[in-house]
């Protein structure tokens, strides 16, 4: 408990399995037992394989689900796109039940206690994407412009029935030289 409070004061709220080895020293069996006891007591929450958070941390981000992205995919380019962006731009009338992201990594869906994250692979080059991405300050993550999100939706073969107007005016690019 003291270790979690210490790291919370330092702004750390998420822990990998390797980090937990430092917090819970000892042999593997004792560590697993301590980890299980802390989970049962609600002191830590497993959000995905090898990733835990301190649910009582005062430094938890406002948008916890989006904040998990860099922990789950630290080596890939990930950006909000498709239904998530189109809903926020009012190009889709419904609110998606998950955050949809494009990634240079493999496609995968994570069911977490805080919601669902869906990563969909893109083979597009970062240099090609740059003009169509904005930094979302609130979430601390890249987000596609609505026209890019619509292209991504088409590119991966998703249902376009929810898009309110396919003849939307192109959105201004995020990046200009």
C-alpha cells in the first residue's frame, strides 16, 4: 500500500508486470500471492495481460481508457479514428461502445474494466498520415481528422450505414507546411 501511495505521489498510476516485480520482491509464488491479495482487496486492478493500475491513485487521467493506449501499444503509432472520431464530429449519430484506433501494430481488441479498446492495423506510412492527424490534448493521443477517419472506415471495410452524410465537405488538414 505504501509503495502504491509513493508512486501515486510521483504521478505513476499504471504498472507493468516487470514493474510489479520491483514493488513485490521475492520469489514468483509469493509475488503472485501478494498480487492476488491486492487485486481481491481492490488495491490494484488488472486491465490487460501484464498491465495493472492503481484505481485509488489521485493522478488517474480523466480519460482512463484512452490513457491505456500507450501502455498497451508502446512501440506502435496509434491514433483515434473510424467510429470514435466520426461520432465526435457528428458524422455518425450514435456514440460508439468502444474507442476505435488505427495502429501500425497488429489488430486486437482489449476488454478492460474501463471499456473496450479496438486496434485495427493500418499499413499506411506515418509520413502519409501526418497531414491528417491532430494531437488531442484532452486525451494525450493522436486523432484522425474526420475525412481521414471516414477513409479508414472505408479502407477496412466497415459498415458505412451509420455515417449521416457521405458527401461531407473535406475537413481541413491538421498539418500545413
